């Protein structure tokens, strides 16, 4: 019997009254454990990319991603309320996929296809990275694990990540739920990412243009990814409503 299955019966009565994050803590997937597991998985992902000559460390695209990432990190650190400092890391992977992701503890990747196919500006790259940073800061993977326990799902749950295309990413990951992040969590990541980019001096309006470009890349499809991701037009309207709040922050910090 696996770790979660053993503890599930013991903690069921308490779990039913607790939030998903607390449930994950109860069954041994606290923040420190998840971050450590993610770091191990991330090392494997990076090593695999390197062995396939897919790790991009020097192209203009990689340089731009790392420059934007480095500018966002101090603000992400200020926003960290998990009680555990993150060791933020970014790697750029040479792939045609429109994707980017973050594992617990701040282990991140951006695929070159995301930047090059969509011809992202630096502000738009900041919107993508800020979105993924927020997933990690709000511990959405941890909440997904707690939700699985509450709904009776077992399995070997290790640190995972969900990218912008809704696919689960990570070596050794076995998340049984097919919908790891809810629409609410995606909306939270959009909002947090917009705030981070404004604080770092990137124009929040670029978060709108990212999803407009995603619309065009998807042929105008408005089907929500995995039925959990808000449709792109829904995200655009939500971000547009945030602009009066975040544009003054951007103007104060723009470089």
C-alpha cells in the first residue's frame, strides 16, 4: 500500500474539514518535501534536454528569457508566502512547442517555440514567466495533490508542473488527475503574473497580447484547455479589468 493510501484512511475525517493545502501537508507532501522532489525531477529534465542537445544556453532567445527571468525573481521572492525560500532556476529548451512551466520551488523552463513562434516581446515573455512563477508561489501543485486525496485518488505523487498548454510536465511524475489546475488557479496565475511584471517594470498590457497571439496560433479556438483553463478571450477580459490597478505600478517602475 502506498504512502497516501495508508494515510488516507487515518486522516479522512480531518481531511474532510481541511483545505487542500493542509491535506497535502498531512499526507507528507509539505512545501519542503515537494520542493525537494521537484528539484530532483528538474535535474533529470535538464539532464535529458542536455543529452538531446535541446538545452539552449546561448541563443538570443535564451539570453532574452534569462534576462527577463532575472528581473522578475526579486519581486517573486517578495511575493513568496510559503515560508520556504525558493531557489529559482530557469532553463530554455529548444522545442517547437508553445509551452512554459514551473515546478514547485521555482524550477522553470521556457520552450523556444513559445518565444519564437509567437514572436514574443520582452514584455510578453515577462507575462508568460510571471504567470508560471505565480503557479509556484501559490503552490497550485500542492493544492492539486490535496484535492486528489480529498477525492480518494491514490498513486505515487511527485513534484509536477503544468505548462501553458495544459500538459503535465516532469520526469517521474504520476499525477492521476487529468485536470491538475482549476480555472480559478489559472485565473490566479494570470492575475499574479500581471502584478509581478508590473512591479518589474514590464507593461501589463503585454499579457493581453500574449493571449491574442495564442488565439491566432490556435486558429481562433476558444475551447478551454482540458475544460479547466479559461478560454483565451475570458483571460483577456479579466486582465483588461486589472489594468487600472497595475498600470500605475508599471509606470512607477518602468525602465
